[in-house]
C-alpha cells in the first residue's frame, strides 16, 4: 500500500513526540538506582532537594542492556548574501553570480529551520564487544518549488545511519557515515564530535573541506591508545562537475549522448556505473603534549577507478585516480587550536564537495583525470562559554584540454573559450563565534551563533569586458537549542 509523503512525516513526528514525552516523564517501575536515591525516597516530602532530583528522568532510555540517547537540536537560521545565488542555506561556492548579472546586482535574505536535527545513538555491550549504532536526520532534503510561499514544508532526509562494533583493538563499521576522507579531530572516528567539518553555520560548511556522507564499510585497527589505522570501502561515483555549483566539463560532441548516463553531471541520480568502491586509507596520531594539550595528526590516501563504454567504436576505457591528504590540529595553549587540512588529487575532485570534476573525455572516448587540490586552515579559540574561529578555505582546479575531432574545437576543462563556470580557483575567508548561554546534560543547551564569509571565484576564461571574478559577502546568524542527554558509560 502506498503511503503519501505527508502521512509518512506525520508518523515520524508522532514517533518522535512519543519518544520525547516518554523521555521527559518521571521514571517509574523497578530499576537499579543509587542507594542515595533510595534513601531520599524514605524522607518526608520537601525534606530535601534530593527527593525531587531522584524523580528526574535518566539521560538515556534503557531497553534490556542497550541505552538509547536522543541527539539533535532545533535551529532557526538566517542568511544574508550580497548577491542572490538562490542556493538556500547552503552556499554553492562554484556558482557565485558575477556582478554584471541580475543575481549579481541583487541581495538575498532567508530564514529557515531546515538545519534542525533529530536522531539517536544506541550503546550496548554484546559478548565482549562495544556496539554503537547512530542515526541522524535533518530537513534539508528536496524542497518543493512553492514551499517558501506559504507552508515551508521542508523535507525530512537521512544524514547518518550506521553501526560500529569494537572489540579489543579492532573496529568495524557499516552504514552511511561521514567519509573517512573527512578530517578528524580525534583518532579515526565516525562520531560527528570527533570530526572536523568546521564550526560554520553554512550547511555546506567551509570551502575546500574534503567530505561526504556515503554508504561504506570501514575497518580500523588501534595498536595503541594514541594511534589508529583504517581503510574504508566507500560508494563510488564518476563525476564530471555540475553538483553544488561545481563547473561541468565540456564533452566531445559525438559522445555527449552516449556518455550522458555514464558520468555524473549533478543530475544523473543513480544511473552512473561503478567498477569498485573508492578505497580510502588513513593513519592518525593523538599524542599528549606537555600540560595535557591535544595534538592530532593524520595522513590519508584515496584510490579510484573510472570505466566507460564507447558504443561508437565498441570499446571500454579505464583510468585510475587518487589523492593524498595531510591534516594537523594542535592546541598551542589552553583553548587555542591551530589547524590545517590539505588535499591534492588526480581524479579526486568529487571529494572536494564536488567543486572540481574528476576527469575529462577525449574524442576517442578515453578518460583523463583532472588535477585538483584544496585546503582549510585556521584557528579555534574557546574561553569559558565563548568560541571564536577563523578559517581560510581554497580550492584549485587545473585545466585539462583536448580537441573535439568532429568540430576541431577545444573541449574539456579550462580550455580557450570555455564557459565562466569552469573555475580555476575558489577562495573563502570566514570568521565566526558561538556563544553558549547555558548548557547542562539534563536541560540541554542554548546557543547563539554568527558567521561572516567572503567568497571569490576565478574562472579560467572570462569574456572581454566582463568582470575577472565573481564574489559575495555572507552573514549568518543561528539560534540553537540542543537536546538534553548524555552518552552512557559502557563497561
């Protein structure tokens, strides 16, 4: 039986409401509690504040030996841009409009609750292994074309859904998680709090960040408490630009149709073939510095294979690609961290938020990988309830040019006469803050966040008399209530 999207959402929200109501109800029934709580119950009402505290709900649900902890927050976000790219809360860095266009001469202001998030983590101890399951969703899915007029019916979508099993020094994960290529803050971990994807309010994060949330299997070995080594097999995609504002390559005219469903141009959905998973490997070090200061350093690499079929000459073409990364996060003094995350690839543009294509196509149908690299470097400073941060993000995409045998014209990426959507470089400077008004595991947290960013993109080619680059200023504010709850200690 088919169930409408609206009815599905109704069921989801009913379930969430039931969980939240159950969670906030006073604990009842028989359960193991500290002796101090039992003693408090024997005292007369009002004799001690401990009596009321003993009736407060726990910070997790418990089913058998498994603990279920709610995660998530409620956001109200505003964004103002000095141009009008029309991309919503997330910035499509590679398609910032030029100042001589209609969008480039208008500003954009938007309010949204789309980034609000709901989920849970489940912790259990099973036959000597620690089992952690994690689910996280938000409302940044497909937006109906008329949604902003009246209803603002933002679509519920899946972000993370995985299970991780750890026993002794070995760990295995399966499901949809942050890619292992995402820079870490601690070890090799799938938990969002252990990863670096910036403190930005922008839901597309910081330009230059390498990341994805994709289906994967990963294996991690922990030889010691300060070293981790891992390999991840992740869902592949042969990408030629066109997603999230990334510039798209120009195909040879004879192959535009035969290759249309073989290479992802940002609109092919699930038609693109794949030969094998993308392979990502990483080693991470977390030694302790004098004074208890933190240091995280990691090295990683990717290996990819692309394959197509040219029906015009009945021949397969295959090529390989890959990349490497080096990331550092060091606490110079208490609360002040310097960080730098760097990536260079030959056929790895997909991993830079799709801002660069993986490859171009030659006239005979063979493939040639595109060089692309990126960085996110900056600082984060925390003092009491205030966090300040600043980042520089940059992406560089090399030109890769061939000749269309049918027309004699140049094609590929960055060729003479190429469209101004084929960028040579994109850069973003960001400063921001997060002010925590209050925070408690029992009550949640209330935060005010702000972000200013300046983005500039430089195409390989601009027409005579046109601006040499496109740029925009952006200001974000966000009010957040984080759900209460605290992960249990599983022994």
